[in-house]
C-alpha cells in the first residue's frame, strides 16, 4: 500500500526531528512561550531565553503577577519586545477569565492578546492535537512548492489558500505531528535559497520539484526598503560614575524600555559633529530639555529594526542642564542599570563602553 504525503512526512519527522526542549512537553503554556519566542528568531538564540523565562515564570499565574519591567528584563536582547508585552497581557487575561489555563477552543485562544492565526494554530494543534493549521514562513514555503502555488505569499488571500492545503492534508494524521513536521521540513530541508531537494523525504509529492521550478517558489513581493535614521547618543556619566539613562514612551518602537538619551541627527547636527575635531566641545539639547556637552564621538555602529535602520553615533558627554520636572532621565549606578530592561542598541553601547 502506497503511503500518503502526510504519512511519509510524519514518519520522517518522528525519526529525524531536532531534539528541542519545547518538543519534550505538551504543556500549553510552555508551547505558547516557545512559539512566541520563535517568531522571527532563530532556534539557537531562543533556547537559553526559553529556559530563563520558564525558570522565572514557571506558570501562567507567575507571569500574570509579574511587573512588566521584570518581563521586559528577562526578554532583554531577544528583540521584538511587543511579543513580551503581549505575553504579559495575555497571561493576565488567562488568569482572570480562564482560571490560569489556556483555553482549549481555538476561537477563545484567538481572542487573547498576541494570538494571531499562527500562534492559535500552534498551541491548538501541538498542545491539544486539534486540526488547526499553523502557517508560518517555513510552512508557506513548503506548501507553495508541494502544491506548486504561484500566488504571492505576502498576500492574505494566499495565506488562506495555504491554510486550506494544510487543513486538507491534516485530516489523515495527528495534527500535533503534522504541523511540526511541516515546520521542521522548512527549517532543515526545504530551505529558501538552497533547498535540499535530493534529501527531501517527500520529494515525490512535490509538484514544484517534479516540474523543475522549486527554486522559483515561493513567490514573494519585495519588502519596502528600510527607512534610515542617524542618532547622536549621549553617554553621560557624573563624578560618581553613574550614567544618565531614560525610559522610552509606553507606546511605539521599543515601548517602556530604557535607553541612553539621543537626538535625531539632521544636516546641522552632522556638520556640528564634523567640527568636534576642531572645537573642544559642542552642546546639544534633547526634546525634554536636557543639555549635553559633547567632547568626542567614541563609537559609530548600525542597528537594524524591521522597518528602520539606525546609525548610532555614540558621544562622550556631560549633563550641563536638565529642566526640573520635565526631564525623563536620571543618573543610575551600574547596579541599578543592570536591573533595568534596555533596548538592544543601547545595551550594546553599555556593554561596549561601560567601564
């Protein structure tokens, strides 16, 4: 009897999948944490964060009771901080509305903060073995090639089409295995640029491979170029070796994280910085009224966000003046700074120049 696509794929997965910590459990909470961390982040990066997060917040209730700053601190360096804030809000919702247990019904899961179709599908299928598709980038790529789908995968209509393919195949196998098998195939074999077609366990089912067009799929429209900005960052310390830091607003990019003060650099500021070698110092004022005296630019580097590219010019500076009641910053000791959650680019600066 000939095996089906899903039977071959699942058998391959059970014999060949990577041994990852979240695959050793059926706990919905742990699966939710891992799937959230894995969004747009590499497995090897996630593993230590996963262990630290669960050590500090072993249950939904522990996460719900935590202060947001604690959650952001444990997430520090992992990026895409809205994921951490959404986890925290959803944990409170689960504690208050569902007695601390992630709901079994996918429709109820979808109501939780941060639960889109992918996270809902991952938790529902992996933890509860429900036939709900979990379509991420890997699955989109795999199914585009298997079904020889030439629709643009950046379009919502195409994602629905892919979800339909997955749902149809899932009827004859265990959803908890099938969804993970698709993800694993995309992560280890059906790669974006150099797919290992000759090693693929489901090669004979792949319409794109059979027709010689696997490398042409998936179809994906180009993303918009990142907006570029230059920021002058003030690394200011007092005579007690405390560093001036400030908290970002509670909305927008890097919300509620800490940072070093900085200003957006225009043509005038760039020209001023070029004069630093000629002048002994220059003064700059931030939007909240703090005046910094800059003596030199110590470090320049680039940090990439999803839609923005920051060039950061880090200047050795002193605080000359801060408006009482208006400034959002303050001097903090190294011990105090170590407890605060910092945005990645500023954490890099602190770890580079902090002595």
